[in-house]
C-alpha cells in the first residue's frame, strides 16, 4: 500500500491539523453546547406559546413542556418532553369514542370539570325526541341538565410542537455560526 502525506511549509499537515483543531476544539465544543441550550430554550418557548394560543390551555399544559440536554459519545442530545399525558391528542388530533356514550358536562353548570360518575348528586337519563341527544339531569325540582351524551367526539389538531422542533433544527446552523463568533 502506498501512503500519501501532505506537507505544508516543510511540516506534515496531519500533526499541524491536529494542533490547529485542538486549539479550536474547546471553542467549537463550547459553541455547540451553547447552540444546544439556545435551541432547547427556543423549542420550549415557541412550543409554550403554541399551546397557550391553541385555546383554553392553562399553565398546567404550558409548564408540562420542557427540554433536557444530555451529552455523551461525542454528541449532544436535546430531548423535548411533555409531562401532560394527553398532549398527543392535541398534537395529532383524535376521535374519542364512548362506551357506549361520552358524557360531556354542560358549560356554565357545576358539572363543568367533573366526570358524570363523580357528580355529587344523583342523575337520571332522558332521551330527547327533538334532536335525539340524551341528557343526564339532576333530581332537583325542576330537573336541571348537567351532561349530554355523544357517541364520539373529534378533537382537531391544535398543537404544532413537532413542526416547531423541526423548524428550530433547520435554524441550528445559523445559531451555531453566531455562537462560534
């Protein structure tokens, strides 16, 4: 086998290159770490804004989004996570079916935010002839509707967290270049 060696000004380029990169290695590693932190913060900030702008999602939903940065094996990893288990429903959109019905609380009543089985008073069911919508009413006089039944509901896509992460990933080169200066 024949080896090719490159010399520059009488010195082999291999050792010269290693010395030059060693000089800049700490600077490059520092810029990469800064880039990872900035990218993670940007994903979380944009993601939280997206969640907040998607409707009535409070701090429980926005603070559940976070990013962890880890380093090893010559690479830096940004893990974006959401601790709210139902986030995926609003990220992808889903159809949720009842068994046989979903009981949905009527807005403006004391049932709002409670499951029908957890409602403190006894309820009875009425099947309405006009629109076929079944209702759960209280036994008080006059009976007050608290829930209506549906076979299924379709939740539209409301969050765009994956798109935000991809967009920030496309901006990494520019962020890195700025940090390297």
